[in-house]
C-alpha cells in the first residue's frame, strides 16, 4: 500500500507547476485489475475504427473498483488538502494507448469540459492518474506544460459558448484544444515535461493544466487510470446533458475503509 505521503512537497509542486509525481509507487497487488474492470459494466469507448478500445469509463459500476477505491486512503491524504474532507468521483477512466493516430489526446485543459458542459462552478477538482503499465518515452506518455494551470489565453473566454458533443468529449477530435502555434508559445515560455515512469507511478494534476499525449510506437502500450475528484463544496449548479459516464450525478462523498 502506498504510504500516506507527507504532503508539504506535493502541495508545493502541485501549486507551483500544476502537477506532482508521488515519490512512492503503488505495488502490483495494490492496483485494480483491468480485466475485471472491463467485465464489470464499465462504459467502453472505441477508436475511430469502432473496434480498438480507447477508454473504459465509469469504473464506479464495478464492484471491484469500489472495493479497491475505498481502501486507497492515501488518496484522501493527497486530495483532502486541496478539496476539503468530502469529495466525490466526477469521472473515472482508463485510457489505452495504441499506434493509431486516432489514439492521441490533443493538448487541452480538462476544467472547461467540467465547467462549461457539467456546470461545475470552480476548479476545486483534482486528477489522480495511476500508471497501470510502465510508461516509456514513445509509448504515448502524457506531456504536460508546467505552470500552464494559471496562464490563460484571452481567446479561451470563447470556450464558454462551445456546444458539447460525445466525440468532442472523448475522442482525438477533442473540443477546447489549442493550435500548434499556441502550444509552441506555451512551451517556449514554460517548457514541457514528458511524464514517464514504471507501473504504479502516481501523478496528481490540476484540471487547468495543459496536457496531451501522442500515439505510441507500440500497440496497446500503456493503460492510464485517471480519477477525477470534485469537492462536495463545489457541486454542479445545473444538470449536465452529458451521459453519466462523462459526468457522474452521484455526488455522495467517498467513504474510506
Ligand atoms: O491518456 C492520456 O494520454 C491523456 C488523457 C487526457 O488527457 C484526458 O483524459 O483528459
């Protein structure tokens, strides 16, 4: 089990750069079982060929997942200082990377999806990403722009009038993305970091951090579990039109065992 990490360094990195990689790994036996999650009623999202699995959403449908989650008290220790004692799962998914170009995630921030489409008022949210496989350079690793969580372009104001679509929410044709020039500007100013690491690596990242990933040199190269938490003090102000698997309507706080 991951030790309940002292949070001061994590809080400092997370606040300054918009992300933090934990200094301990989850052991194999402490990771959820992907095959069980796939069997237990998760929502499956496919690539453009309609055959290759891109993402498994709404893991909350799985008894195995809930039993696993309730035991991860280290999550409470990391997320609690930012979101307060009570928070719930807004979205869960496992992204599976492959060689096809449609496997990319264009550079984007997450919070516009949750604010504009799901009516969550403020960014009292946090992503915890857990590597279910080793992630190497070229295996479709996540790339982040450190510090971008507090730097916005003026034109991002227009995001507020974007119409939602399923493809625009979960495929490589993602809404709220940036032009190549905009990303170059951000990278020139702030640099970028490729997040690689062994299976069991844990990354916490801010919902406004600009991040994305390319396709992979290998097939089925890595599975990345992403848990998105929202504070119970930051409930949506209206009901989202998006399906339950993209925006959970269950706002009960997680109970830790
Ligand atoms: O799996 C990835 O590489 C990126 C996922 C992502 O950016 C997202 O789910 O918002």
